[in-house]
């Protein structure tokens, strides 16, 4: 913030609710939740506090249609951090001021001066846009727009043109019951629902592009996500474990707590290699993963599994093979990417920050004893016949017993 932005507006002590800097948090889908709305708002407020714990202490108030956040320090950093909190539509770093129209105009002028430093000196367009939530305010929204614009434009100098649609700079004003707020930016959030409002799920996380994106999408729908990954020592080294942990660390920016379970999987793969038809290996690997993940999920209180499968993307993701794989699960399997093409997944991975880690050249466990000609249209009865030749339940239970559990914090706090 510039020196102008940190100066105290005139009359800030005229009303106890007035505060020079705060963050307006806007949500979208939560507003449609009717009688359950308070539960979603309170969960979002808790997630906001948790996300910013390493940045600043916060005072948080829930008001109808808004959550107001007063950071004790580093308000700009807090505003940027809130762009990663699920359930938030957008945020604005705002000045809180009294209902006096002259004070609103004065604060608006200072905000416009600061914002113009980031815009071209010539040809920039401008408008004022008021949202009047408090109907006791003596002006309509349009009247306050004109009042403020009439006091700002003569002070700015040449080059700033009024444009009602698509303006380069929009001075936002919100008039609420206890105070007014002035801002010039809306920083987009991820939208969706707050993490933790729709239950707990376990994501089968590989080192690739798709499963981290699937986990993020589950978070966006309100799920708290834990992670399970399968490691094939001694056939794979420790670097593949680190890659998966690094992915969880990126995803930890989007939810308060993160658990990673790393499952020893080589013994199961060796049994499948020694006793099953080669074309079925990958499908059988994934069936074992479903069994093991289900055991871990139930012990952790998870109500579903999440995978990064996309229909038709690879040989194991045909409709028949996906049916064979899900048949081994004891829980519902959620596939957020099922209808996405690869480019859509890549674009979203770039946006959420997992792409650069995902493309690091580390093999995952499914490359161990990979079949040369994998089955395309598998049958459940063939899978069951192959599995009858080895101790499926014993292998699954031993894998669970050998599972390593890690608590992982965010990469960027």
C-alpha cells in the first residue's frame, strides 16, 4: 500500500464500526443454502482464519452476504491468501468509512489516485459503482455514483474518461448498515463451497497431472481431502515419494489440514506379476489399490474415494476397465475429471500450481511390471479368477499395516 492508502480518512472515529483497512469477502453458492447457510458461513470463516494463521491475526465478522476480515497486519498479503480459500467468489481490500457522502468521496479519490499508478497515463476509462445494502442511506446508488464522480473527476486531471461498461478502473462503493466501504479491485477466488462442509474423502494420488486436479476439484465441492499414494520400493526410489509429498504441499494451500498415506505396494505387484495374466496387470494393480484405499479411508472416517480417471484417456480407463476397478472398492468412487480432455486438466493444473511438479520425470508404481499389451475391455469375472490365485485380503492388510502417515503443511503461507 502506498503512503496515501495508509493515511487515516477524515472522520474515521465518528462511528465505532469504521476501520481504515479491511477485506470484503464475497461468496456465491453459499447464498443459496437457505436454512443451512449459517453452517457454511461459519465453516468458511474458520477456514479463512486457518489459511491466514501464519500471516496475521484476524478479526472476522459474518454479515448477510459478506464476511468482513480485519487483519492485524499485512492486509494485502491476507487478501492474496484468501484467493485460495474454497467458497470465496472474490475479495476486495477496502477502506471502511462513515456514511458521510463527503468522506466517501474523499476516500474514493485517494483510492483512485493509487489505482491509477497501475494504469496507462492516457486513455484510461473510469466509473463509480455503488451497491446500497442499507436502505436508510439518504441517496440512491445512482445518486451516490454521480456525487462521488463529480468530486473525483475534477481532481484527477486529463486522460481519465467515464465509461459505464468495461471501464479500466471501477471505484466500488458498498453502503452497509454500520459503515461504507470503498475499493478498486476484486481479486477472484476459486468459488465453490468451503472445505469441510461436504464430508471427508480419500484421493488416490499419483505423481501425474490428473489426480492432483481431481483432489482440488473435490475440495472445491466442499470435501476435506486426505491423500493415499502407493510406492514400490525397491523398484522405485525415494524421489517418487518426495514428488507426491510436494504435490500435497501445493494442494495444502487450499485446505486447512492434510494427511498423506504412503502405502508399500511392491509385494502386491509381485503377486499379480507371478499369478495373473499379463494383460490384466494394470487393472489388477488398481483393484488392489481400491481395496487398500478403502481400508485406510474407513479407518480415517472418509466417505468416498477420489481418483483422477478420465474416460478413455488411457487403456485402464475404458468403461469396462473402470467398472472392473471400482468393483473392488468398498466405497463410492468420485471421478471429478471423468468428462475432461487432457488439455483441460493441464490448464487447471497450471492454474492451481501443481503442473510444474507433476511433469517432473519420476515413474509411479503402475510402471512396475507394466504389461506390453494391456487389456482394453476387461471383465470382472476374469479379474476375480486371477485374484483367486493369491491372498488378496492378506496382501491388502499387510500393505495397510506398513503404511506411512505424514502430516503436510502448505508450500506457500
